[in-house]
């Protein structure tokens, strides 16, 4: 008898397919990540949550979501994303955040983020170049840059924390990272890393 959609041959339901997302990001350096973690611990009581310790490895600034996938990410998508990143040339630039704010989200699960009062010019230019390169590679439809709001998520809050100024947290962005996020598992897998270097003459 053929196996049904719901049951495997031994009578147990098949496990759901793993879901993941693929995205480009920047990582803060160790000093900036440590300061961000200390700030998360400080703000957690206001947010109504307990901040998990040692989240520094997960801190990042998302530049572009390539897509969400059920099961394996297609090999051609990974290859095209890596080729696009490899061909992109840009000098390192400063990332600087001087405020914390709460973004909208699901009730009881609101992103508490670092952001800037003014966008970082170098970051905005780099994201626009990445967006354009991915458009030419056929991995986006040219609408992402207009929606880009630079931020770094500190934690997910139970209730909103008032926007407030902070002592700036800044670092020199010198590498582009491609991550696979395993949705629901809280895990990131690095799929590629490319140092930022000035364009060759």
C-alpha cells in the first residue's frame, strides 16, 4: 500500500520539513557586540523579559533577505548569492547606532532594536549596491532598498520600550556575511563570508 501524505510506513507522522531563510548581513565587532549585549541586559526589565546571556554571536544587521525556503535551499540560489557577493567590491565603512526603539510586531514579541537618528551614509550606499547587484542577478525585484531600515535587534520585548538616545555603538564593517537561519531553532549557519576591500583600479 502506498504511503499516505500524513503517515510514514511505520505509522508515525512525517516530521515537518525544516524551514529556513537566507540573508546577507553585517556582524558587529567583538567590542560593539559586547556593548550591545550589556545594553540588552540593562533594558530587559523595561521590556518585561529576561535577556539571555551571551547572544553576541547572533547580533547582526540584516542587509537583504534572499528568501524563505521549505526544505533545502536550492543550490542555484546559494551559488548565485555567493557569486554576487564575491563580485561586489566596496571599502569598509562605519556602522553607528545611537538610539534604541521598539519596532511593531506580534503582541508580546516586539523587536527592541538599535538604530540611528540619521542613516549611516556608508551603510546605505553599500546596501543599495548589494540590492542592485542582486537585482541584476535575478535574486530580487528592485523594491528592497526603499524598505531598508538599518537596525540591530537586541531582544524581543513583551511590551514596548520608549525610544531613547544611547551612547553610540559603532564599528567598522569590513566583511559581508551570508547566513542561513533555521526558523524555529534559533540557529544561524554561515554560508559565506567576504572581506570588504576597495575597488581595484
